[in-house]
C-alpha cells in the first residue's frame, strides 16, 4: 500500500513539474473570435485576433488576421471568415471555432491551445460590467445603414463608451483604411479593456465575471486557467504590447476582393513566436 501511495505522489510531482515548466517557458496562444450573429442564419468571424502571451518575459503580442484573408479550405477558395459560417451550420459555435482555430494554426504554422468566441452581446456585457471603456476618437466616424438600422456617429474627442456604443466603434470601417482601420481600433480597444480589467478586477471577482459573460461565449479556457492567466497578466505593462497584422496584399479574383497572405513575411514574423 505504501509503495502505491509513493508511486502516486511521484507521479503527481512529475506532472506538476512538467506543467509548471511548460506553463512558464512556453508561449500561451489564445485565438479571439468576434462573431457577427445579427442574422441567426449566418455567423461570420468578423474579428480574428491571436494573442501570444510569453509568461517568461511578460510580453504580449497581438496578430490580427483580416476577415478577407484568402484560404483554401476543403478544396474551395474562400475568405477565412467564411469558414465559421460553413462549419456553424454543421456543428454550432464549438465546431466552427475549432475549425477556424485549425486554419489559423495552418496559416501561421503554430499550435494554438485556446480560443474564445463571443458575439456583440458578449462584448456589450463585458464593457457594461467594467462601467464603460474610455476611448479617444481621433477622426469623425459616421455611417448609416438604413436597411440594417445601424447608425454610427462619433465626433473627435474622448468618450466613455457603454456596451452598445463600443459595438458601433468596433464595427465602423468607413475611413480610408477600411478594414485595416477597423483592425487598429479593435487592437486599441482590447488593450484599453485589458487595462481596465487590471485596474478594476480582483481575483475574487473573476468567477462572477466569468459566470456572467459565459452565456455569450464559447471557449475551451476553464475558470481555473482564467484565474491563472489573470495573475500573470496583472504584471504586464500593456503599453508595450506588440501589435501586428497578417502580412499580405489585396487581390481581386472573379470580381471578389481578398487579402492574399505573404507566407515568406509571415514566416519571418513568426520565427520568435513559435516557442
């Protein structure tokens, strides 16, 4: 009996040592998927962003993948955002999230352990829980979609955006930079939200927040992992986050615009991050 207990203890110790080693020394990769679920029949991956967290040097990198990125999926040419639609009809949010994650792994040639998928309602809930997000808007933002009932109207200035206004800010793509301007705003917004989380949240509040927003999320990150990551993340200087966009170029095929990945530049960008 003593020998069995001893073997169990040794096994547990080895497991803990291995877990700590890989947790401390390896990057933690999390794919963020923002889904446009305004139409219940179509669910596009409107935002695709990889967060790479290196616990060893407390460094975070954001890599945004344009939703029009050209991929070949199951023998078909399509935009990466369409993979979500394709798979949602076959297995819901979990299946769609896993398939997009696999495609991003192939695109970047790296493993991605975790994903978080949410929709506009999830973002609204998080922002309202934080009491709003303070954002500086540099240029006039105006857009009106009569059919969709969407009006976006911001003048330059500093705003404390509530959940609904945050969605309007994140969806806007009416400037000269189009989708890339929107990606820059998404990255800026996420950094601001993370900063607010650092200031306003404590370890004790994490379970309540997790439970509140979970109904708008699909993720493979458990509560205990969220708490672990939050403890690490509290030590990071967020103004030093590295922000990138998938290298590539605009092309037109059969009258449809795509973002064609530049795999040589992607490989160069990812060399130090595939650890």
